[in-house]
């Protein structure tokens, strides 16, 4: 009902309201007394003080008269004062005001307008409303400004972002009129060009005005395609007008996915206000219900603004559609007719509606100036459908993703036999319509080809398309599959016969995966039978392909084989991450004597420390406890945070004490950064157990540029460098910033941390539950495959 009222209101405004007003032909001319009476009443007035009439002024007065009807709907009185008849102090006394009109509000002058900027009815209405709404409508120029606005709107309001080529146009008026109605519901932002257009994939020379809807408010119950800290966005496809923008906002309020239990033929066509929107139906099976909902949600985001998506549950006896069909659709112009499809890929649905959109865009192009290039239109159309950077990269590289010759495609029929025949099987579980899956598939194939070129024949690189083999990915009870149901995509498992599956949790890139596989080829632990083998284990790499990688090593020393159970179990968990070796009996005793170690013991040789100074850990009876001690010993006391090591650091679950340093311009800058890192290491090492609750690390903004957006998201703007931030606290979502421009010295940092713990330090802000650190760096996770940059 609310939408109906708003529609009637907008139509009423655009049609000129009532017929008796429409017939009014004379612009209201106020006397000086009338003007002062209206002024002191506090009413908003838009007044022109006429001195002498020229042809230019005559044309302006005609347009001012037209604007009176529209602006009265917004509570603005429009008129003129003839200074030749009436004298209004200040405004009639100065000839230089001849080309100026004034907006009065609250009994005083609010803003003045040069007549060059209000040349017709559209420019008058848009500029006046823009002035009235200037506290509600934000104007941004840079992408950093937009990012700050998105951050502020997170969890509170969705954003309507409008791009107009210039102010004062019909499109500008449409955005202002809509903002007047919906300003309390959405955050409106206006842009007229600048660097922010590059983020949106728009050529600044394009004459077409655009509108995007940024989904910044939390949509409970549905996952969102958050591939970065940016709010997901949907572009309005239709030409910009007040009513088309109103319809677009209605569509953005429609449910993302509607679950139904009737046959598509029995489902009612969309009702007002969605009656002109196509419907797409996907079918869900009880055994794969959660996967089907994820699939439907993924497709719904890509169809946002084009169609409504409904998920049909086949378990309902009311669903009569044949099993051979997995999708259907209904077009608004075809009334109740439902067309059924058998899809091999969800891209087929996108192509269907993309073609429809292309036809509409071609019609729009016919009405535009010829100076907008076809290539720009096509590029923007593509990027409108591919809302995030990873999806865009997949589109650009779509021709290189089809070569699957180097990998084995597993199915429910060949899975068990294929795994049994290989000493090590690496399996990628993916969805072909998921942008992240397809981006990583390219890296996965690259690793497979690299292993084949190196003649690493014992590793079988395999893939499973979970959109086709849902039963395999769901790991149904009784299937005897060596893994739990796959619920996140893409996922990589390493399978050894007679061993539990091992998850790859590193960066989704070719280098990280290749390193993990090559280390996994080595037995874990390696049984060392001589001192020469032990020395070789510490100093040499097990395979030439590992020569360029930093390798952590762990050695267990035990008097008897019966004491090794916990260490052996911990070593299995470290497979792919570190090289593990085992010495027992007399060999262990000799090694222990040479290195002054009491048995049993575990020696940890981090890659960042020389092999002559290992950490010595007591051998625990619990594999889990021992693994925790080993991971702690492997961790650098003040590591540099990068894209590659971020996942492993986040898994530790500690609060992050982040030092951000800038890129050095010379040796002095490098020495200063080194001194800062050394000072923070002093903080960590001087307090011992007190600092164990924190993970102190640093980000070099030159080597990891994504850190700039991370820092900006934490504190709201880019602070002076160096900057120290405390975040990811287990006790809450507060973010604390070390006082800017205060020297970072160990004693001051420790006092600051103590104030945080005592609750006497005020937080800078709150961390969004979307984990801005992880999301900001996520779009860099594929840079080795597609050179994606923030």
C-alpha cells in the first residue's frame, strides 16, 4: 500500500497536480510587504528580484513560472519582486544582483543562484531541491570518499548512487525529486565524474546518466557476494527518470530469493509493484537443499534488477514438473505461460536476460548522441552484470578457462577408483557459476600443468563440479567418502589412501597451492635413520621445485617408538605446511647429547631463524596441545602481514596489533621502518605471557597496497603514518588506534594497551562483522592469476 501511495504522489507531481493550477499562467509577483510577511513566517521562498527585463531575463522568467508548480509540491513558494515598483533593501539596491535568484529558508537568505546555473525548469527544480537536501545528499569525487560513505552506511542504510554528466539536467532533477521522497530511507549520493567512475566501470566521456543501488544494509538470511569491503551494487538498466528510478527502488526491496512449494504453473505472476518483472524458477531437491539455496542466492544476485528468483522445493507433492527440467521462467508480457529449461550452467539464464537487456540498451542508444562509443556501452553492460572484480576477471579471461586436459574430472562413478589409484589426489570442489570458483580454477589448472612439466607423476590433480555432482559434494551418509559435506566453494582437499582428507587453507593462488602440494608429497613425519639424513633434512630441500620457498622444519626426538603417537598425529596435521622428521632410539639419544637436549623433545626450526638455534619444546601426550606449541614457535615474533599469510594468522583467533608503515623513499626511510618494527618486537618480547593474547604484526603499504583501504576502513580516513591499530579483539568489535603523531616506543605502547584492557581508552570505532581486514585483502588473492588490483 505504501508503494501505491508513493507512486500516486510521484505521478501527481509530474502531471502538474490539479487542473486549476495547471491553467495558472502568471508568475506570482510579490510586493515588498508580501515578501517580508512570507519571509518572517519562515516559509521557503525562491525569489528573483527583477530590475530590468532583457531577452535573457524574459526567457528565465518563463522557466521560473514553469517551476512554480513543481516546487510548490515541495513547500517552496516561487515568485518575483519588481524592483522598479517595490524596494526591498539589499536585493533591489544592487545592480550586480540582476543575474541572481535567491532561496530563503527559516526567515533568512539560505542560498543564492547565478542565472547561468538555473536556465530552465529542470535546472531550477533540481538546484533548489539539491540545496534543500544538501545535508541529506552527499557529493563525492574520489573512490576514497565513496568508500568512507559505504563504511558509514554498513548495517544502517542502503545507498542510491547517481551519476549525472552535469547538474541542472532532467536526470539531475529526477534524482533530486526521488531523494526528497526516499531521503529518510536511503542514503543518496551524487557524482558528476572523477576517479570514482573508474571503480564503477564507467567511461567519464559517456553522456548517459546512471544509477546504482549499493546493498550496504544487512540482508539477514542470505549470503551476499562480498568479495571486498565494498557494498555489493546493482545498476539500474533503464533510462533515468523519476518514475523509472522509483520502480527500480521498488525492485531493490523485493525478496532476493522466494521459496515456494507449488508448481511454477500454479505460482501467481508478480503482483504490484513488480508486475513488469520476469520470474525465474530453480528447483531444489531435499538431499541438496542447502547447496540449492546457495546456488539460487548466487544467481539472484546476478539477476538483481532484471528478474525475481523463486526456489521451488520438489519435496512438495504440489510440484508436478518433470525431473528432466531444473529451471523455468515467465515473462511479464506472456501472462501465465511458464517455459521450462534443462540448464547445464546458470550462465544460460544470464544470457537469456542479458539478450533482453541488450535489446533495450540498443533502443536507448538510438536516442543518444553518436559520440558514445559502442565499445564503452558493451564494456559497461558486461561490468553491470559482473559486479565484482573477480567476476570481471573471469569474464575477461573466459577463453582460457575451458582447457581441462591437465586435470581429471571426478564423478560419483569414478571417485573411489581414481583416489585409490593415486598416492596423492588433490581435488578442487567448485561451482561453475561462482566467480571465485572459476577464478581459482584457472590457478588450479596452472598448477596441474606445472606439475606435469616437472614430471611429478604421483600427484593426481582432479576437479568436481558440484553443480552436476551434488550427491558427491554433499557426502551423503553411507557413501564411504573420506570427507565431510562440502559447504564452501571453492574448496581443495588432499586425499591419501587410508588417511583422512586434509583441507588446503592457504591463499587461493597458484604459488600457495603449488608449495602446499610439493610439501605434502614428503612423508609426514620423515623417518630419519642416520645422522647424515638428519643433517640433510635440516639443510637441503627434498625437491628442486621447493628451492625457492621458505621451509619450516620440525624434528621429534624420542627414546622409544612407543612415545611417538602424539607427535606423529601432529605431524599429519602439519603436512603441506612444514617438513617434519622423527628420530628414535639411539640416534635420538646421540642427537640430544650433541645438542644438550633432554628426551623426549621436539625441535622447531622456523624459516625465519637459523637452523643452529631451534626452539626446544617438551613432548606433550596430546597431539592438539603439541600442535598449538609448534604453531606458536613457528610464528615470527613480529611478522609482516601479507596476502599469502593472512589466512593462517586469522585462524589463530588472536587480537591483531597492526603496525602500518609507508613505502620508503630512501635508506633513511628504510632504517626508520626497521626501527619501528624492532621497537614493536621489543614490546612483544619484553612482556612475555602478557602479549600472548595479541598477534603483533606489521603491514608494509608499499608491498601490500590493500592495507591502505584496510587502515582507512578501521579509522574512517587515512591517518598519518606510521599508524598502530588494535582490532579483532575476542571481547568485542571495538577498534583502538594508538594516538596519532605520538612516538611509537615500547613503554608508551604498553601503557596504551593497559588502558585498553582497563577500559579507560576510548575506541576509535567498531569493526564490521564482515571482517574488513579479510575482505579488503580478498580481492588480491587472485593477483597471480589475473593481476587483479584494488
